[in-house]
């Protein structure tokens, strides 16, 4: 480090040692009469202590100079100021030296001007003047003095050393380096020459070259106090703070308390940096951070008791402690300490703000994080950021804005990121270009940004391309697997993660991805084992916490409610004033795959024949395993004609990521029209379907449902419905939909329920989903639907069908999903146009 004079000018402590240990110079003894006369002239202006009898004047003069040499400068300065030019050249020169020892460069230069023209002051006086001019930043005059001194006193190396250091101070760094190296060549055994070169290297921001030069000086003068000090400060500048503190504690008397505090703070900051680096095993991950925080918790209170003298050191330690809190993932403590510093008026430096913003992002406060990242990016010094730091800040800004749902701002950040990192870089000393890791990282962030903005096709194309070009990168494979899960392709995700596992079997990201995939594939035991392992190994990891949350939600009981209410209707199918509700509660999982359930429902409606009422209660069990779900139930049904027992068995089987087949068989089907039940007609039914799902944007289902009514009627129903995404933005999705349905009945239309001999409905439509609000797992959407098609009924011709709908949906904290929709339909029944307005609602809640 460098000591400072009262002007704040950095001075190398080794080469400015004459300020603390002034050089001697010989003076010719003045005639006694003249000295007594000059000394007596100032007695009236000096205190009695400084003005002894004239007979003792010479002795007192020398005594005051000796006291000044020992560090008591004021008495000698007062005496010499009083003498002024009348004291002669010797008094002027002594005043220059004493003012120099006292760190008063202005007085040195002013006094030097009092010397007679053509005076030839001795070497130590010239050196004091040159150093004073340097301290005053009067570079040309200082350089001239050093060069004159070199010519006048070629045997004095201090002038050459001063010249090199002053050139460095004046930012003439190339000249300074040449002068320093020339000095070392001329005096290879001179420790001060090497220290001068070390100073130049320090000004050139080459701390390791400075450390080497200081180490050479230490070899030449082992044990010298000022060399030892410079060696410790060179270690400190080279960011070898632990070694610097170790050396300093061996000779603490060489350092002030403030310097020792800075060395301690630097050593702790070095440990903080180590705490953020990967460790050899997981048990050591937080050990360093815990030790550092324990040291801070002891040092900060101890320093705080010393008042204003240590305030800057306390603030510096508190700011450095923010890094340790970040390394330990104590993000809430970090945010609290940052806010406490702000409340105290402390300007937290820019280098610490990245960790603060990261903490707010971790705590799911993206607005605060985005503001801080923006502050870091807009600072003037951001142009000089290391590329790694710049990319980290840009990535943090993107995620902060995206998680705050500001996708326009996030897109601008990504535009900056794409342009800032070339694919190849050239490293000094290597003839071949090498791939730029930061380019790959920026591409990964770009792909992740497209996924977060729901541009899944482009995200998939980019990630698959990167994974092909970097087949041994397990992080890319983990991100690609997450993309596949988002696209409802869990088996593709599983295969990709298996390949990643062969590369990094214990990687936390890979293992968490396998846990999410296991949940999607209904591999419950595997999901539990993976979640337990990742949460034990990395409880602070957001993905580990998210996987644990989803596993905990899976293990909750579940309530499902669905229903409808006719608001206005003249439909022969539903009647008027119709209402229906069904509720069922599922138990938490039993032995991983089983769930029991029980529920019941109620429906009614008014028809021409009278009011129909239907009540039912049901109970059963559900089995869920990989690729399949089976559910069976027994029900009691009452619909005005006694109570009857119903049975239902359903199953679904996934052939792969795209195809699913399933079916059900029901005795006393709840799909029987309420009007038929009101007339005492029930039905048994079968159903089979095949579903094709390309990805989350495309899905089609073909269903065949034969049923037999108790009045002998046999109905065959065939339907095809699907959707295709045509437009996607982060907050708006547009789907084309199509409903095709047809039925054929064996009996004629003269039934106590709507029973066309055959019919066909074609209803293409448009569905818009707009996100009104979204905050992590909480989302509020509005949905609009529009359909226009045709309905053909045997014997009654063809008529148009129009359907309009509006609804809202709300999801909260992974446990609540509910929605309601109002739908209006105009369509013909038996050749007569009927209109219907109804509301449907559903709710799923886990508890």
C-alpha cells in the first residue's frame, strides 16, 4: 500500500523514508555573533521555551532541529519561520527539510523560492523540493528537479527513483517503466531501486510484477522495516490478502491500527471469494462462508465501539459481509442488511450491488432486483466491466424483468446480450482462436428467454442445435430436457437426462430435472427419492425447492368440483332453469400409486313433462402408475324412480409422448340425459378414445361412445375435437378449434328425450387466452371463444350454429385452480332454433 500526505497524494512508504528518517547534511558553523544577533531578533515572537539566553542560542537551534528529526516539527518550524530569510541560507534550507518532514509541500516550495539566485542547495534539500513538487502534482517542475538532482548528484539513486515514480504519477507510464528498469540495471543490488520499479508496476496496474520487484528488494534487505511494509502492501495489491495479513502479524509494530484493520478486512474478503467457488465435496460448500461470517460477527461489533475512527472500516466490512451472506444463501439477511445500510445513508458500492440484486431476485422481488441491475448497467464504469460480470448483470436484468412480466424490457436486454459476445476469441500467446464460453452462455440465456416468453418452437430449435454442437455439455442437455417437459414431452426429457447423467451423474440440475420428469411420468417413488436427495444436498437451490414443493403438493388430498347453471334456455336437451354440480374428494396417495375417493352430486331441470331431479353418491379407488391411470367406482343413483346402483371403470394408457388411448364402461351412466332420467329411462355406456398430442400447441381427440338406453334405443356417438395454436405472445395465445360430432340412434325421435335419428355438427372456432396478471405460480386469465358452424339433423335440414363464450380462470400457489365461463349458443333442434345461455364452473383444490 501507499501512505498519504495531508494532500492525499500517494507516497511509497519505502522510498519516502527520509520523511520519517531525514538525511543528515553538514553545515558550516556560522559566526557566533551573527547567529546570536539573528536568534535574538526573534525572541520577542517566540515562547520563552524557544528563546533561551543568547549565549545558548546555537545549542538551542541544534536542539530544535534534533527534536524535528525525532518527529516534533512545530517548535523548529515556528523558530525557522520567525527567522525567515534573515536567518540565512542555512535556516532556509533547514526550514525546507523540516517542512518536508512535517508533510507540508506548499511550505517547502514557498521556502525554496527564498533561496538566493544561483544557490546550490545540498542533495537532501533538492530531494525534499522535488518530492514536494511531486506531492503538489506539479509534474513538469518535479521532473526538472529530479533530473537536475541526477546530474548534480549522480551517486544519489533517490533522484532516479523519484524521476521514475513521478513519471508514473504523471501517467507517462512507458517512460516510467523505462526509467525504473534502467535504475535497476544500474543498481541491481539496491533495494530502493527495486522498490521504485515496483511502484511503477503498481501504477501500471501490473500487481504481480510489482510484487516480484518488491520481493527482490526484500531479498536484498531482509528484515528492513520499510521493505517489509512495502512487501506486505504489494501482497495486498496482488490480492494475496491472507499472506499479507500473515506477514503483517509477525511485525505488527510496523503498521497502524487502521492499516491492520484494512489487512484483516482484505483477508476476510479473500475468504468470501473462496466461499463462492466450487468445493470438492458438498459437506464443505458452506464451511468457508460460515467461518467468514463468524469472523465478521466478531469484528464488526468490536470495531464499531471505537467510534468515528473505525467507521469507514466498519462500513467496508458490512459491505463485504454482503458477499458472504450471498455465498451462504442467506438472502433475506442480505436484503435486510442492504436496506439497513441504505437507511444509514451509506452508498453501497457498485461491485456489491450485483449480489444485492441477485438476493432480491432469489426472494422473488423482481422489481427491486431489476432497479438495482439497471443502476449497475447505467453506471459510467460499466464500459470497463469484465465480460463475465457484464453478462452476469445482463442475465440478472433479463430474469428480473421477465419475472416481473415486463417482456418488452426483457427483450431489449436480450438484444444487447446477443450482440456483445463473439463466438470466437483470440488469447495472447495462442495462435489459434478458441470458442468463447460467454457466447455459449449468452445463447443459453437467449434460448431460455424464448421459452419463458412461450416461443417454444424457436427455443427448441436453438437448444437442440446447441446440444448437437456440444454433445458433452450436461447443462445444455438439462435445459433441453426442461424445454421438452414444457412442451408436454416427458419421455423425450427422460431420454435427454439419461444422456446427461452419463456425463455428470451427480449434477444437481440433472437430478432435479429427472425429479420433475418422474412426476410427469407418474414415477412416484423415483420422484420422491430424487427430491429428497437434491433437497438434502442443495436446500438453497431454487430447483430443489421447486421440486420439493411439487412433490409436497402431489401428496395432498384433492377436492374437485364441477357444475353448471342455465341462465336462459329453451333447449329440449337441458330444459330451463337447469342446474348441476358434482364434487369428489381424493385422499392423499396411498402406497404411492393409490388414491381413494368419494363424492356426490345433484342435477335438476324443468321440461315439458315436468321437473327432473337426479342425485347420486359415489366412491371408488384410483391407481396411477407410469403410462397408465385406472379408476373404478360404485355409485348410488336416485332420479325419481327408486335408487339404483351404478358401476364405472375407466382407464388411460400412454403409448408414447404423442399417443394416448383410453376408454370407460358404465352401468347407469351419468351421461344419460336428465330428461330421459326424469321419464324413467336410464342408459349404460361404453367409450373409447385415441388422443394425439404433438406438443403443447396441438392436440386432437377422436372418441367413439356407444350406449344402450333402457327403452331399447341404441346410440352411437362419434366426435373429433382439437386445437392448433396460431399465435403466441407472453400474455396472449390464440388457438383455432374444431368440434365435429355425429350420432345415430336406432329408434326414432318419438322418445321422451331429444333423440335425432342421426345428426352432424361442424363447429370451427377461435379461442383467445389473455393473461391479466401473473406472479410466479399465481395467474389470472380471461378467455374468449367464438364458434360458427352448421348443424344437420336427419329430416330437418341444416341450420347455422353460433357460440360465444367468455370466462376467467385463476390459479394460486400450485394448490388452487378454478374458473368459470358464460356461454351463449344459438342452434336448431328438430328444425326450430333454440337459444341457450349458461354458466359453467370448476374448481380443483389441494389441501
